[in-house]
């Protein structure tokens, strides 16, 4: 059975767990106590040398980095979350890159401040809010003519955004999302998926 070392509150762990549930893949989650710093200590450092979560062990094949794990798991089990058509697949990869570079780093500033109570400077939050508005405007324009980020198909691109949007609901970013109707409609759709409800419960 596939074993995931992570924590259920972790955004990156939730990406992997959602991929597993979407594909009906049996798995075992071994909780790494990030609150006590277990991810920065052995034995976890032998699994993930950068001290991050999650990691995966698939019958001896070990992998870390959530996006790589999600791609691997989906491809190993039929590839339902990775579009077969080249243009849609390229869109998926484009939006995963946007999430990594232009969205989640800025959303995490608010998540640190309001969820994990790691104080952020006001200037840092102001800059993050501006960057979030910039990204949401681009996202809103795209979603005006696409049901999902890769087109009509729900994909790994949507999954990579979802944990950050979930936590954003408990921060001032919730009001920013509301300013972009297509972004808000997309979130309402994807957050109702049974896989997400199970993982985020």
C-alpha cells in the first residue's frame, strides 16, 4: 500500500491526499508532527532532506515534492487528472507553474498570519495582497471561458490551488476572491467535490 508521510493540515499533503481520493487509491497516512518540528528531525530527514512534507513510499519507490507525487500517483492509476490532449495538458502545467510562482507564495503570507499565527509585517501583507489581486485578475479572465484551469476537465492544476483557497476563506483574502466572480464560481464548484470534502474535513 502507498504510504504518505505528512500532516492533514498541510497544504501540500492535502494536494496529494486529494489526488489519491480522486483516483480511489488506497493509502496509509503516517502523521509527521510538524507542530513539534518532527519534519526537521530524523527519521523524517532521511525521507525528505529539506525537512518538508509530504513524502511518499510506494512499495519501496520513494518520492518527495507534492506536485511530483501527485503527477506520479495519477499517471500510475490511469491519468484521469492529467489531460491527454496536448493543449489542455499544457494549460494544466501553465497553471501549476502560476500557482507555484505567482499565487501560493503570496496566499501563504495571509495563511501564516491568520491561520498559523506567524506574524507578518504589514508591508509584506500589503505587497502580497497586491500580488494576489494581480494573479486573481489573470485567473478570472481565464475562468471566464473555461470551467476549470486546464479547460473543461478537472485536473491537477485545480488541486494544487485548492488547499490555499480553503485556508484563504479564514483570512482577508476571502474578500479579494469575492471581487472576481469567475474565480469565486470556480472555487464554489471545486470545493464541493467529494474528494475535497473528505480531505479537508
